[in-house]
């Protein structure tokens, strides 16, 4: 099969190789998926660059997320999966061979039905972005009737979090963004109001929008960088659930004034180590959400498999609008 791989970390054009690799046979409980789309997430580029992880295996085919058709089953895998359209995640998490290839093998619980009519390119966007959004939104229970704030509502995770919050019955869905197309995309996803997080009166405006009550749950893109904002607008007994912290990795948290006096829960999320039951529920809910109506998906760019280095560079540029995908069959 054709694949892209690296044997040492570094810049994409220096370490990514393109060529032929053996087709893997699925182990017990696994399925092999013929891939038609592979999602490129920031975490994939961090791993390849070596900025966050040491090389975990001697040879790595990158990318966690993808979508395609189940073409082979390992011993004990559900026979009903054969020939099914699926979206998948965690291909290259604790495992060497991801989705930057014409096929990959994953445990059957990491693949789920991709509804008819949903393009494979969209299916490749649902793993890290969609499931992270689901976990952040619902880790502390249902949001029905609650006020939700999505930080970074124009990003891939934020955009799905807004849509899922509306679907899950939140009473009010607000977002922050830096303006321009990011604010436009947050509004298009269903945010009732979008606030510029850089504005000096941002916290005041959010509190005004909630009648002075604050927000019950915050999906936070920058826990450390946005401490002042989220601590000002979180409501009594609220939750702040973060999946990144670029602005400050060692922030000063107002433990007494915010966490304790307001009974606030501050939680971190990394998808691949989230509870297995939560990940299964995320796949079920996202698939149901897809089936129940048209949804907004942003494909930032699509590259042939041989141009995976350019795909990584597009993610690293920090200006992408949505998810970058690679097309293994192109």
C-alpha cells in the first residue's frame, strides 16, 4: 500500500517519507479500513515535529483520524462491520500506524458508522475535533437548560462544541473569537452572541448577556491564557473544561476566589486517555447528531497523500479554517 511515514522527528519536508509499506493484517478484535480520507490535527504535527512527544516507535505512519470502508476483520471482530462505511479515531495513539496510508487497522471500538451521504472527508474531521468537543461539553453532565460559553468558537473543536451544545439542549450558547471569519463561523454554527476575547470589556459583556448570572459551562481553548476571563464569567457551581493551554502553561489559578467560593470544577481533557465509556458515548452521540440533520463542517484544505508534508505545513501555519485532510486514494 502507499503510505507516508517518518523514522525521526523534525520538519515535515525533512522527515516525512512517501512510498510503499506492507498492508497490515488486523489483530484479534481489530478491523482493517480502506481509507478515503485522513484528518491532520495539530497533535499529529506536534508528534512529528518532536515538540511534545519523543518518537514512540521506530517507524510511524502519522494521523489519528480517518474515514473509509471496512475491508477485513480480525478474529472476533463483528462480522456486521465488513463493508461498512466508518469514521475512526486513535489510529496513531499508542500504536505506530495511523491513517496517512491507503489502509490502517484499529480496534473495532475505534470505528463507527459513517451515515450515508456524509462524505469521507467530513468523517475524517470527527475524531479529535468532534470527540474532544463532546467530551469538554458533557464531561460534567448534560447541558440541557444550561448557559454554555465556547472559547475559540471559530476553531475546529469550538465549532463542533457550539453545534453539539445547541443539539444537546443548552439554554444559551455563547462564544468568543478574535473576529473576522472566526466570529462568522461561530455564529454560523449557532452561537447566539460572539465576543472578542481581547476586548477589555469582554467579561462585562458576557455577564450582561447572561443577565448577570454568568455561564454554567465553559469549553476552554486556552486554560492558562484566559484565566482572567473564565474566572470572571463562570457561574456558581459551574465547570471550566479545557483542552489546550497555549497562552500560559503554568498559570496562577484563583483557587479561593473562583474554584472554592464558586464551587467551580476545573477539568482538563485529552481525548486519547479519556474514559473508554465516554469515548464510546461520544461516537454514538456524534453519529446520531449527524443523522438528525444537516451540520456545518469546515474542510480547510485537501491534499493528495503524496503531499502530506504540505498538509502538515498548512496546519502549522495556524491560519486554517477548519480541518486539513489528506486523501489516501488520490
